[in-house]
């Protein structure tokens, strides 16, 4: 007896006119226990190869066999009814490798319009190397740099009189200079040939979709398995952050995002029209979470939007992101807070590693095995010791009173990994000069402060400190930094009514996401990113 042909039909527009008691499965739920059973489920049509279809539902994909050719455009949203079977050999292109659906009926719930502006399959081929080159080009264009440059130039070190010298400081003859230039040109030609070969190989795999094109068509870009995994994992970051703090008697608060003046006394704020006056978008909940502690809420946290009017086009800055903030009163020493927050981050990361393996594997399948290579161990380093470590390893220019730039952060991250065997560490006692006016000075050395940053994969993810809870000291420190506190006097005055010593932290959800997964760009960790050139979609 032959099997009846698969029925393919298009559903009318669903307008909630009817109800039904039938149960539709999700692709991730389909398992060996369903073998031999008839099931129904929905998903996006990821691939259509004549009678073989691949259905995608978040990070899960499954192959469907249709006895008749299904002329359905890819990315249509479809409903499948069929029998779950075991294929003769594993289907390596799907996450459900040992299952296949023999379709009885395929319904098109919503047909995609063709041609699509980008192909989801092409977006799934983007690698870190692609994004590296692309980011450099976009950043140069944004900063109006490099437009007239013709590539690398041949240069030699010179002595005090401007004469070319070798590595040992010996003066070079014109013949030696010419020889070195020829060797340099040969190396440049080889490098160009190598890049051309890479580009050709990449082209053979399929078109590379630029970051701009992907973000312009973000809804389609987000359908890739890797992107679905990234934001499933990001959701868990918030869940684990919240669960840890709630279990330790923190309460969640919601501070205003419309404020009357530049919060923290800074200037990097967005101005908005507020009826007949001006208001600003909050660049941090900092002042309000401190005021909450002073009001009698000893432990508070917030997950909410943060706005920064910084015209900075880098791989880790956004003009809007989701902030994870916490503040707590302590008894004797701000290290009570530091150690609790260290435990918080370690717990979040270890739970992600333990509970989000399918998501991590999905991201690694596109971006490489380094995604999974992350070691989390508690590690606290004094800022002075970090400076010494950098000085001893090729960075004598780093001074004990200066901040770390991005390259020094990455270098320090490598050194800490080698010396302490961890990708997560805390720097304690930052120079007071590089911290905000409300940071408590170190009582033993006013050059430093009771402040700390946390780093992951060699980049800063958390900034925190003990806050000044004395109004007179607060005014003194602000005056030293040239910060006018008159616009935020309610904040200053709150410390005149009795205030517990307190400390806190602030971090970016988007930054934690992309660095935990070892991705190149913070835009990968933002659902619909905002930067100096993008405010849509």
C-alpha cells in the first residue's frame, strides 16, 4: 500500500476568528519518544531542496520529506503535519540529526515575499575574520580617517639626526636601505596574494553579507541559529543576575530615565524636549540607586536602558544599551560588596556554561571553538600590581596613575590568563584621577580610590566602587575635578540626612553577552543596536 501524497496548501489569514484544541509542538521538543507518531508543528522554512525541506525554530532545525515538490519560498512560516521517523543515516545539516518528518500535510501560514533583501543562510556564514575587516573599514569611514591612505608605508627607525638605522642602532647605507625596501615590498605582495586567496575562498562559499546590510534587515539576520542562541543566552544572563540578587535580599527598583540635568555631572547626554523645557536621557541610574540606599533600601538592583551620547564608533560602545546595576550598604569595608559582586558574576558565568550548552554550541558552530574556551576563576589584582605586570612585559609606558586603554586591557587579559589561569579577573584600587567624583578615596593613599573594574577576555565589563556618603567630602572631591554639583543638589543633600556606607557596580548586558561568547562586536549582543550612525530599525 502506497503512502498518500503530501498535501500542500496555503492557509487564509489568521485573524483569531476560531479556536482549536489541537496542540502544536515546537521543533526543540521533538525527540525519539515521538518516533512513529504523527505530530504537528510550525517553523520557518530554512531550506527548500525539491522534496527535502529544513524547518527552523530558534536554535533547532529538522528535515522534512515531502512526497511532492513543495514550491514554497524560503523563510515562509509553515505548519507541518507528519510522521516522525529515523533516517537511514544522520542528517548532518540539522540539529535533529537522527530524526526526520515524513510530511502528510504542509500548510503555508505566511508566505515570504521574494526576493529577500538578504539570505539567512548567507548571514549564517559570517565569520569573526569577516567582521574584523568590516569593522576596521567602517570605523575609519566614520572617523574620516584612512580615506587618502594608500596602505602601509615602508619606514625604518632613525637616529637623532634622522639617519636610517637597523635594530641594533647601526647606521644603514643607501644600498642596505634599498635592499630592505625590496624585501619589504616582496612581503607586502605575498600578504596581498594571501588576502586575495582568502577572499576567493570566502566567495566560493557564498556571498558575505556586510554588517550594515544585516543590521538594516535585522529581522532576517536574527533568524540565524547563532543569533537565536545569542539572545536566548542573553535572557539567561538577566535571569541569573536577578535570581542571585533576589536570593540575597536585594530588591529590584526602577529609576527614571528622564532627568532634569546631566546625571553624574557629565556632558555625554541626549537632550530631549520636555513640554516647555529641556530634559535629558539618563546616562546611568547611579545617583538614583544611591539615593534609594540612603532612603532605607539597603540592597537594590536594576535592569534597564542606559543612554550615552558618545560619538564613539568602536567594537564595544553603543549609544543605548541595557544596564545591569546594583548598590548595597556594607558594614565595615567595601570589599564586602566587591566579594559579593565577584560571586555574582562568577555564578552567572558558570551557570551559563552549565545550563546553556546548546546555545554555546550553536554560536561556536558559526564563530569557532574559541567561543567555548573560557575559564572562570575568582581573581583579584591590585592596580599597582597590574601596572608592574604590564611594565615587566613590554609596556614600560604604563604609569600607576593612568587608566588602561583598550590595547592595554587586552594585553593585561593575556598576561592574567598566563599567570593566573583565568579569563575573569578584578582590578582593585584604581587611580582616583580616572574615577568619577563620587568615588571614595583610598584612606591610605589619596592617589588611589576604593574602586574596581571587572574584566572578561581582556576587556572591561563591570565598573564599581565605594561611593562617598558624606556631603562635605562629596563637594570637595567634585570641586577638585571641576564638577559643578548645583544642578544635582537633591542628590548631594540626601547625604545630609544620615547615610549608610555603600558600594555598587554597573555593567552592560550587551557587552557581557558578546564578551562571554568571545564575539568581535557588541552589536552582536544587542537586539537592535544603536550607535552614532544607527537609530533604525
